C-alpha cells in the first residue's frame, strides 16, 4: 500500500523511522501556505560598502538601526535603514564584544535611551540613534564590579536592563543606577543566558564543561533571591529561544531543546545533526515565528496556528560558515556567519526533503506538485537498504497530471528513503503538495 507524505506542518521527525514528519527538511518553507512546501529564500553574502568583515553580535533600536559589535576587536558598525553600513566606532578594548542591548528605560520620565555593549571585562554605552564616533563611555563603577566572563547576555524586564555578570545578574535602571549583583546565583555557576517570562526573569547558567548539570532560575527581579530553581541534566543553558507563548532553551552540547513550563525545564526534542551548543545571540523572530542557529544551519521552531504541532524545520543555510548571531530588519534576515554578513536575497535556495524510511515492496516515488516555474525542476534520489548513498533517478514530469516521478526499476528492496530536491535555479518557484512512495 502506497505511503503518502503531505503533513509538512509536522516538520522534521525524531528519526528516519518516525513516520510522523520527515527525516530532514533543508531550506524549506512549510508555513507560508499550509498544505504545501516550497524552497525558502537563499542567504547571500552582503557585499555592500563598509560591511563588517569580522564575526559580530547585533542589537537593534526601535527606529530600526542595527549595530554590529565585533567579537574579536573593538569595532562597531551600524546598518541604517537596512541599506547602509558604516563603521562608527573602534573602542579602546581589543578583546571583542560578548553582549549588547538597546535599553530605553523610562523614556517618558526623561531617562536616556542607550545602547549598552560589553566585553569580557568592560561595559560601555552610547546614546541610541545619535551615536557618532568616538561618542561612547565605559561604565566606570569601581574595581571588581564587572566580573571577567565570556557570557554577557542582556535582557530588559520591568524597565530595567539585566546583564550577566559571572555568578551575578547585574542591573541598570531608568535612573542609570548600577547594581553589580542584583541577583547572585550559586557559587561556581556562571550566568549564560537571560529571557523575560512575563514580568519575571529566567536565568540560565553553567558550571563547567566537565560538570553534567546546571540550573535555570526564575526571579521576580526585585526579591533578594530567586523564586524557582530547576536543575537541568546538561552542562549549560546556552540560549533561550522565545516563541509567542512559550520559551524554549537549547541546553548542552548534543543539540537538546527544552522548554520552560512555568516551574521547570522540560525536554522537548533534539536538533538533528548538531553536536555543539547554540550561542546566546543565535535566536531571533521573523515572519511570526522564531529562528535559531546551530553551526551553519538556521532552524525555525514554529506553528502556524494553535491546532498544529510545533514544527522544527531547517529553513536557511549560510554561505560563509557557522553562525555567530542573528538579526532581522523587516522581512530580511541578517546573519553574522564566520567573518561575513549574510542576508536573504531574492533567489530561492535549493530545498531538500528527505522522507522517512519506508519498508516493504516499494519501487517508485511520485511527487505531486502545484507549481514548477520555468527554469525550475524536481530531482529524485533514493537510498536503498541503508547503504549510505543516494542514487539519482531519471525524472519524468507529467504537466497534465502535475506529477514528477521515476518509473520503477529498483529490484528487491527492504528499506528505501527518498530525497526530493526542489531546484529553484534562481527566483523560480517550486511548490509541491505531496510525496507518494
């Protein structure tokens, strides 16, 4: 009996044996039109003048100005109106930046809107929107007030900016009052990630690479200590991934995702093909969903409406290495990857759909398509009995029935996986409805 795969909204399944979903989805868009799958826009290298050529992290002001902070030097660039890059500052610290955030404070009360940025040992700021070289100030608050740390997550909650400060969470309020230890976590822990949960602050930590547990803390932002502590059986909480109504977290070095259920971190699932942690600034919202990056792959974890499951999909692939940070400007995704900036262009990527492993008497794959624009094509490859390689098949396209298929000839088969490639060849769209095996 033929097996039909068409529930694209299931996203990537748990394994090749999982029939509820797909073994893998690369460069795929499953959300723009429920019931169809199509290629996602491709990332391209940003070659505009003055574009950063160093690994960066980002922050954005309400006016849409994006600042890029080098992680290897004191250079700071800004992107104005999504179109013009400018090197605006080279500060006096050369070890590179570890965190940055816009902070508006209580602007209605006259407090300044600032951009704060931090290295492993120093905290600086400049006035948002009006920054001009060399207009910046190092936060000089006395010896020992900023702990040496490679983790400088920043998050605004209750009109206060909170900053990871070693085994403390530091804070700056709308009166510019600095508190180096608004919250302290247990000795030997380091604050690695921050996220707001309503009016509370969720704090992720790590102890060390050889310690196989860490903790997440929920804090109301004003009490002497945290409200809830949950021990996580991973070496670290690496990155919080905020969705509309749920906060996910990537923890440890095996690609494990968790979510916060209000009182504890709960296992969700693993990111496929991932053996490193997700960096703190590798999460961003785009087109109503949340994205996060692992290595050079950018995933979405998202559902189109409340009746659908959360789908994990590999939507974008960088063209220049592993991701350092993500940012968006309207519908444009901006990526610091390696020493280059990538951005979404107008061409589509070539999308790959890998089906689950199908058992039994199988000898063909039929792709039911909706659209193949001129210049685009559908490629079909198969892997037989887990032999580790895919073989390209000659594809027949029936434009009347709107199907693309290969005509059998597989011989005796115990197991088969199909890999369907949607070749866009530029700005040409390919959209399919289902795959039948």
